[in-house]
C-alpha cells in the first residue's frame, strides 16, 4: 500500500471525504514538493492536487508526484471548491490558521472537520527512499564530526566549534538540520545550550548535538567528549548516561512500547541517583522534521514498528556543574535495530 493509499484509509477512519493539507512537511510528504511552506494539498478519495503559485511552476512539475494547479488564492480555493462540494473535508487543526479556516468557509460548500495526525501517522514508517536519505544525512554528519573533533580543545570558543560543524555540512552538500548545540563545562547543564562565546576549558565535558538535512530529511546525533580529565562527579554522570543509552538502544525492536524504553533508561539513571537530572523524554522520531513521531516518553502510546527512525538520547544535567547527553540515531528493523550514527562514544581519559 502506498503512502497515499494509507492516508486515504486514515481519512476514511476519521470520517472525512477529503483532506486539506497545510503543514509544510506534510505537503512535502504527500506531494514530493520541497517548498511545502508555499503549497497546499487537497487529497480526495480518487485524487490529489498540489496548489502553489507561479514562482514554482517548473519546480512543481519536476518534483510533484501528484497533479499540480498553479494559482494564488482565491482561485486556489475556487478550484478546490468544485472537488469538495457537499463533502466532509478535514483540515489540519494543529497547523491551519484561523484566517485560513475562514477563507475555506467563505469559498467552500462543505462541512469542515478538524483532524489531527493523519499525515503524521503515515509518516511514522519511512519508505526505503526516506531511510536512504536519513542514512546519507547521518553519514555526512559522522564524517564532519570526525573532521572537527580535533579542534574541540581548551582555548577554543563553542561558537567556533559550531561554525566548523556548520561549514563542514555545507561543504559536504548538506543543509544544517537545526541550531548546533555546543555546551561546555557548566553550560552542559542546559539541554538546548546552543553554542555561545564561552571558551572551552581544561577538564570540561563538551556536549555537541547537531545534524544534517539531505533531500529534506534529517539526521540527529549527540556526543559528549572530554577535554582533559573531567571531575570524578562528571565521570560518574557520563558512565551512568552511557549505560542508560546503550541499554535502551539494545532493547529496540518491533513491538516494544516507546514508554517502556523511556522507563528502562530512566530506571538506570535512577539507580545512579540521577532521576531528577533526566529532564526530558528519551527520544523522538526523525524524518522531514527533526522532531516527529513516535515519541519516546513515559506517556507515549506508540509501539515501535519496522521502518521507524528514532533517537535514543538520555541525559543528566546538574545546574552549575555540567551535563551529559549521548544520542544515537536508530532504525527499527524487522529483526531488531540498526544504529545509523557511527561516531564513536569516546571513553573518558583516566
């Protein structure tokens, strides 16, 4: 079953005859059109149309897997009106603006129904082509990290490390997937500590979280490395996080509840007295968005299936002292898992 067929099945289950897709990543997922922020897609029971404007005529023809209609509102809505007349039309409640909803009501003689997660549900399972793009993005990130690793030393600014990572990704032909995190010493206690002007010092642990984007698909990896000899306290934290990360990765397989993976890693950190220091979920799905389903958190109802690509990234953060996060990018396979991130997890110097 194709992704479009899966989406139509989800639409039938949701009780809608058509779906107005406005989220940029979902527009791209359904149509293949890479400028999703400037497009919309209408999916019906027997067709699908990409709507975008004249700036993208050639691009839409080259990229889109579905019919294209080149126009701007209100002509966009007028064309779609004939296709949805008298039906129940779902819209993406978590993305469509109030103004956008009012425009649909003005032009369509149809019942408008808020929906959530229809396209996202289809996107949970990656196609072989999507997996290949993610694999390529991660391979580039691994290579660039290896090239930049020697400069992570005392006397270097966090910003300079981030710049080298970003430049390396660009030179390799990728886009920068998200703001690069370089958090050294006490700043390691900030889970989202994007690079600052702080100068790395001897004895610091340095957490680096970055990823590439290739053909729209992301990679995501975190490594915490030592500059000199870290304190005994931070050595203890590092070993605990590494234990939790490796145990959670080893438990990945189809049929496992995402919440159980989170509990496994959280339990290990709790045994090391770090339960309060683990301030976020274990991980998330990766694809056209850097954060997407499934969610690896304690309240998640997601169950792992082959074709999902997830992160496993436990962390421990001690305010005023420092922090550690270790993250791998993992493909769920028929028989278990494949780790896509190949950068070594360095042992701490003795």
